C-alpha cells in the first residue's frame, strides 16, 4: 500500500558522507545569500531615499543651511525606509541566489555529496536571522530615534532666521509679510545695505533702511540690530509718509520663528515602551489604541523574514526543473510573499480600531511559515491533487 505522504526528491535526502565539511558548505551558501541581500537593499533604499530627501533639499536650500546639515538630515531619514525594504530585499535575494545555485547544478552537486535539504535550510535561516536582527534594530530603535532627531532639527532650521536672512543680494521672504534685503555680508558677520519691509499691518506698513547692522541671538530671541538708518511709516492708508532717523534700532525677529515643537510625539517618533505605555496626559483611548497597534506591528514586522526565507526555499527546492515549471513556482512565490506582506499592512487600520486584531500581525507570518514548511515536507498542491485523484479512483 502506497504511503500517504508524498515522497521527497531522493537526491536531497541522502545522509551526509563521512568527512564532509558541512560548515564550509553552509558558509559558502550564507555568503552567496548575503551578497545579493546587501546589493538589493542598497539599490531599493537609494530609490526611496532620493524621493524622500527632495523636500529636505528644498528646505535646506531655502533656509541657507550647509551641506553637512543636509547630510545629517538624510542620515536620520535612512532607518525608516530600511525597515520596509530589508525583508523584501532579503526575499528576492534568497529567491535569486537559490535559483542560481539550482540552475548551475551546485545544489545537485551538494546533494550528491550528502548535503541534505535540512542542512541547506540552516544558512538560509541564518541569513534570515541576521536580517531580522537588523530590522529589529531599525524598527525598534534607529527609526524612532532618527525621526525624532529629524523633527527637532527641522524645527530648529525653520526657526533659524539667520540662515534665511544671510543671503546677500536677494530679496528674502522668511515669513509672510516680511521682506529682507541685505546688500553685503562682511567676513566678520556685519551686514551692509539693509532693507526690511514689514507689511503685516496693511494699513500701516513699515520700512527700515540702514547702512549697516548685525544679526544677534539674545536671551529674548533673535534681533536685527540696525545702525544709521531711517524708519518709513505709511499713515492714512499710504496718503502720508512719516520718516524717522535713528542711530541704532533693534528689530525683533522671534515672532517669525517656526512653530514650537509639539509635546506629544508622533507614532513614528516613539520607542516601543512609549507606544505601549504612553506617559503623557490627555491621550484619548483612540490614540492609545493606535499606539498599541503600532507597537505590535513593529514587533511582528521582522518575523516576515522567516516566512520569506522558507517560501523562497520551498519555491526553488520543491517541484520539477522544467523552465516553465520553475518560472511558475517563482512567480507564485513572489505573489504569495507580496500578498502576505500587503495583508500585514492592510490589517494595521483594522487593528487600530479593534485592538484584539493585533493577533493577526503574528498569525500572518506564522501562516506563511507553516505553509512553506508543508510544501517543503512534500505537500505541494500538485501532490495533494494527485492524492485526491488516487483516492477517488
């Protein structure tokens, strides 16, 4: 009587030969896997990174910031796309590497030397563990740290009036209703040829003209100290002009500073403990549910690396080696992994409204792991269909 369990390919089930150095083969497979993972991660991150930094580039240029400041900002932004990219880059790298080894008959040679499927799975799962650790580091620590540092730095840049004003020869508009022109900025920081037009009060606009001055940071805020100038004020809706000469005058700039930072951190700026146990007062139950769902999403997100590793392994190692069959298996594996991850993203909104659904964050990667293990054990859709036909015959 035939066994109810489908028979696995014999060339992958041989026992290890004597004297075989399994760690060396495992190290070889592990190195072959990590190389494409690094390349794909860099390529995919670069694309998303370039799109994300365009608003930062515009802000830095308009605010007169330096190149090191721009580099600092884009480094702070880097961990966030990495958390999304690394699992996908790992999956496609494993799929590509295993298929290449299979196509070059390297896996057949390893199997002939006694290298079993279980031994092949060890370096694949080892690479998955490495990517998981890196993903956990990004999602739990580096990404929130970078986001909160990025937000604080952007607030400082928007509040930096000096960077917005010290563009000599240009009519700068650092805030609505304020126009500043500086003819020259000396090496010692002294300003020459100053024009400040303040039209916040449309009925009574004010224009300051000074020979020289300096921009100073005082305990009360930034001040533009102007020397040897005039104040021209329009009265009676511009029908009368009043001119006042002065030797020294201070113009307050703190009212044009950027908005003060919010005391309530956003979800992407919070660490895991701040999501699970927020200490701020005034947080509504709805916000707490959102924080709770985000915390569990972060914990479960790297688990997809294990599911992706086993899905790729099952797609390459189980099935016929004909070209059409291989292409179909790779396509199905890619769609399965992508659909599994999209389902994880789709459950976020539902879990924020219904907290018990956070269990789905863990069930989805677990489902992928179990399904891949069943395929590796020989329970492929083709074999199950054949078994069903035999029983019904």
